[in-house]
C-alpha cells in the first residue's frame, strides 16, 4: 500500500508540474496574442490618423517648404531675389531700389539682405507689406525710414533674413 501511495504521490506531482508547465506556456502565448493585438490596434489608429489628417499634413509640409527658397546656388538665388523684389517694387511705385546680399555674414541657411528704396510713406509701407506677404522665406530683422529734405519722399532701409535651401535639379524636371 505504501508503494502505491508513493506512485500516487509521484503521479499527482507530475500532473501538477504538467499543469504549471501548460499554464506557463499558455500565459506566454496569451501575452504574445495581447501584444500583437495592441500592435495591430496602434497600426489601425495610425492609419486612421493619417487618412483623417492627410490634407492638414500636406498643407503644413507645403507651408514649411515655402519658408525656404529652393535654389541651386546662392548666386542664382541672389539674382532671382533681386529680380523678384524689383518687379514687386516697380508695381508699388517706389524707386532708387538697392538690394545687397551680405554673403559674408551668412549663418547656415540664412543670409542678411539689405534693401533700400525711396517713395511716399503709403507706397513704401505697401512695398514692405508685399515683401512679407509674397516672400515667406524673407523675415524682417530691421526696418527704418528717414525723410528726405523738405519733401514727402522717404528713404526706406530694411534688413531681411533670406532663408534658402540648396537643391540639385535633376535633368527633365
């Protein structure tokens, strides 16, 4: 009888070891399933977010791109900037336009540009406002004006930061 009790005890111990082993295996499998479900839910929510906000994201990316003037070289950027500002100022009714880029004071992707011109207060204010509106890659550092002798003509002086990004244009673009 004692021998059969020993076998029964060993048999019960083996059964409980098996139960604990299966519980351990099952808990590992359950943890893996829960982890996969969480990852799947995160991917689903991420996809839903991108679908819902794709228009906003695209507009932010476009706006960010407009904060830098994409150019092939700083010299080409200077020529394009001069032409664009002079064309804009011609429409504003200002004259004696001088634009000078100080490439020696360049800091990273920004170069100070001095702009001076003459004109009536209304025309000068309109020209300065047009720069801010039409050239998002230019930001004002300084703006000043002085009255010329006994006339209604003002001499405007402004210093702007010209933010640029050097890019290489691929043939066929």
